[in-house]
C-alpha cells in the first residue's frame, strides 16, 4: 500500500517537474525540442528552397499627440506585409512615445498602449499573418518612469508578447526553410529594471542573468543538429549604447562566441545617418551590427533575407514622412539582392555555414516584392573604377517557381549566372537589379558593391555615425567627465599657484609685460598661443572671491547631489542625482529600500551638456573679464608713466634754459645744448611702451573718427568688455535652458531643492562683472 502510494507520489512529482520545466522553457526559450519535430519553429511558407525572409520594424513611437504615426501604420503596414509574406515580424522597441505634448516630460500613457495593441491587431488581420508571428520587445521609451512591479508597466499588459504569454526577458523563434535549414532568431530585453524618466534613460543594461540565458539560447541547436544554423540576435539598443553586466561581461562576447551572423537593433532613428552599421571583430569571432531607421519620422521597414546561409537586407521607406493621405496604400516594388552580398557591410571573415557551392557562388539572385509579376528583371554590373561608372554586363534574370505560390502578386525569386572570376580583383564593381513592370515602370535596387575575390571590403562611417557607433559610451563617459573635471581643477589650481610664486618674488608685473612683448621668432609666437590664455586664468585667480567661488562650485558638483526630482512616477518618492547616478526609493510602499547608482552612464546627457556647455565657458568668460580689466589697468599705468617722464624732462629743460639766459657769451651754446637735451629726452621717452596714446602698445587697437581725425583707444573705452557681456549672457542662457529641461523633466521642485545648482552660475557671473567694472591705476610693483 505504502509502496504503491509512494510510486504514485513519485510519478506525480516527476510529471510536475517535467511540466514546470516545459512551461519555463516555453516562456523563456520559446519551446522545447522533441524528436522528429521542431516545437516553436515557424515554417517558411511560399518561398523557394533555401530562402527565408523576415521583416523588422523599430521605434514606432505611437503617440496620443501625433495621431499620424498610428494612422500611417494601420494604413500601410498591413498591406505591405500581405505582399511580402514574411515568416515573422520583429518589432525592436520604442513601441510608444511616452512624452507629453511639448516633448519635455516622459511618462507612460495607457491610451498609447491601447492604440499600439489595436493597430497591430488590425495589421495582423489585414496582412493575414497571425499575431503570434509578431515579436515585440521594450525600448527605453517603453520603460520611462516605470518602477519595479508597477502598474505602469503597460508592456506586460498591452504588448504582443504579453498577449502571446512571452513574459521573459528573452524570446526566440526558429524559422525553418523548405530545405530543413534552421534560422534562429533570439531577442533580449535589456531595458532598465528600474525605469527612470528621460533624459536619464538612454542605455541598455543587460544583467548577468540575461547574458547567461542568451548564451544558452544561442546554443540550443548546436548539439541537436549537424546542419549549420543561421543565428540572428535582435534588441533595441546598439552595442555602443549598451552597458556591461554587473560582472563586466559584454553582449558582444556572447554573440561572437556563438557564431552569430548579425545583431538587429534600432534606437538611433535616422538622426545620425541611415547606414549605422558596424563590424564587430572580437577575439572569438565576428558579427555585423545593423541599426535600422525609425517608423516615428522615416516610416522605415526592413526586409531581411537569408539565402542558403547568406544574410542580406534592404530598408524601405513605406511612406514619405509628410504623407497624411487617407487613400488606399499602394506598395512600392521592393528589390532585395540576396547574393552576392555587399562586400562593405554584409560579408564576414567567416562564412557562418553559408553555402558556397558553384551553383550558388556563380549566380546573382534577388527577391522582388511587387503587386504584379514583373515583365522582366535584369542584373547590371558596373565598373566604378572610372568616372562615370561603365556598364560591364547586363543579364536577364530567370524567375524561380520552385516553392513560390502560384499567384501574380507577392514575392518573386530571380537568378542568373555570374562568374566573378572573369573580373579583375578589387572592390570596384557594383550590382544593381532593375525590374520592369508590365506598364513599363522601372524599379531599381540599391547598388551592392562586390569584390571579385569575395573578400570583405571596408565600410566607412560618416563622422556623425562614427560618434554614436564607433565608441562604447559606457567607457567614454567617465573619461570625458573626469577629464573635464581635471581640466577645470587644474586650470584653477595651477594658475593660483603660479601667481602666488611670482607675486612672492615680485616678478608678476615683469612676467605680464613679457606676455605681450612682440616675438621675433616662430617658436616665441607659438608660445604666446599658450601664454596669453594662461595669463587670463592667472588674472582670474587674482580675484580671490571669484576664484574661491569657482573652486567651491566644482567641488559641489563632484561630491554632492546636483538636484532632486521625480525620476519615477509622480506618486513615487523623489530621487537625487549626482555624478554617481540616481539614488531612488523604487517603491512607494517600502520607505526603507533605496537603490543607488542608477542611470550610469545614462546621465551623460545631463552631465556632459552641463560641463561642456556651462562650466567650461563660465571659467573662460570670468577669466576673460579679469584679463580685460588687467589689460586696461596695465595700459593706463604705462600711459601715466610715460606722461610723467615727458613732464619731468620738459621741466628740466625749461629750468636749464632759464638759468643760462644770464650769460650772453654762451647763450648760443646753451641754446644748442638745450636743443640737444630735448632730443635726448625724446630718446629716453621712447623706452616707454607708449609714446603717444594708442601707439606702440600691443594691447591697443585704434579706430579713427572720420570727422575729427582723433584716435580712440578700445581699451580705454572698454569695447572688449562690452563684447564679453554677450558671452556671459550666452553662458547664462545655456545654464537656464538646461535648468528648464531638468525642471520640466523632473518637476520644478528639482530647482527649488537645489539652490547651489540653480543659482551658482548666475551669481558668479554677476559678481565677476561687478568686480571687474572698476579700473584702478595701481603703481607697478617694482616702483614701490
């Protein structure tokens, strides 16, 4: 009895264990693998053998204030997908906008999520693609102001993933072609676990747990199949805007270790260009990163195809950004060259299991998505080594009916023979596919540059694209921040110590004269490029109150919180931001729990804007004001000294002439002597830096009044100071502008609770202007 009962309990326990494991696998891994079938796999329908394709969308930004985004999505995307018939649709983050009308405050709006859900339901219904084949994940906008386990986490309620019960941070699907080849797509959500409001929420923050799961998912087919598997990873954030995990692990290493072909992402829109691609070459492998444009403004859609292991894509602008029409959407003809790949940004150093047999490598192949079957499709090869490019060959392409649905509209697969060995080596050839419709309309593919030897070429980012894709900003941010802090501190401290040393030795006035003494050598002139600005910082250090104020403010920014504000939802406790990140209470119930260090390096947007846009110009303007006053005082002192020398010489000459009048026999000799003395006196005055007002002084520029002909000194009239006022106003404007951004983002209480942050800059500027307003003609130190 007990043995049978024990066996029953054991069987129930085993079944329960298997059921839990299966559910866990289905939620986080997308399904389990059983013998003879692929659980969770999507069969590619209506495609030729060896070819699959998917669609990617990104940065939808559904907004209750901009209805055109959702309206354009519902009008065009369903019809486009019906024509393209992708195996799956990937939506890589920023599903909603989560901003107020003037785009200054970030907060979740439930009405936007409802519109997003309803819009994609309409897209699925119109396209005929089941909603379960749509895979969406969070972006930073979808996590704005979402604390832990908050009802504001609308993604877990209204997203497609939520409707399909994909509740984990990872989601995957295997697309299986008609040839049985598997293509694994793994998406991961690395948005902030405590969602801060913008602009402190810019980066992806993967955890160690997510990276372990990602590594496991990418290995899912390694042991169960001997056939090559194409692996694609997708997420929202580019690698340059993705941080390391708690233990310093990087997503790039995980992908390189698992032979990933490409990483698909969004986030940057088209602000920095439309070709934000990067070839990652890690120690254990390589992969491509392909950021795509946004739907928010550009109405972009990406079609990605894998042709016998060769991965290519084309980005399509479905609608012009200004299109607000309500009529029936007509899908433009889309041409995707699937082989050969563009050598600049698609080829890799390793083939990743791609098919390079002669039947594949000696052909040009393309997918054409059109409303009707094209009348003809041709492949043109151009030689770009000459200007203009010359047409090398033009071949008609043959349609492949194998596996293609026998209907007139949709996807059409073409190929033609091409022997690249007939061409000379080098990256100078480009292929373009031209499709002609039955009514004579021509459609063109993008130019794909190919190397005759099949070797990867070099892809060069534009300057703007390199700024956002060429660095790991997690590493660059502390270098920029502490570099700026060291620069400011060093200028203040070094100039003060230098002045104290010269003042102690009584050499400062002589050194200042040497700063402006004309140089006759190139090296001396080059030295003045450094010496003159440093003199301005030294003059700033002579004003003790201003110098102490600057030092205290720099110390405040380093060691104390800048401001406090509502960085989470409105009904949550306020947080404090410092250079070390945000300190928040993530729960409005638990008043004890506190999390520190959030938003690193996301606060880079706030911190570096302030350090570069306010602090550095502040020091420059205050130093320039001090230098302008010192130059004016120096000029007036020298002017007074020269006038005094001239007066003394004139008085001595007059006394000598008067004394010699009593002697008639030597009158002429004395008169001659007096004349000679006057000449010698003039020669003595030439040693002054100023002989007449406005001459021979390197500090002075002169203007001449057209009517009177008088010379006026710019230093005496202080015209330079008037120009510096404009710079001071610019610094104050930028400061208040940034303060206003903070106030609108986190509440005006952020400024009310941070008087040092809000008022230090204007107080220092006003005090410096007041301190430098009066000019005093103090005697030179060596004349005491």
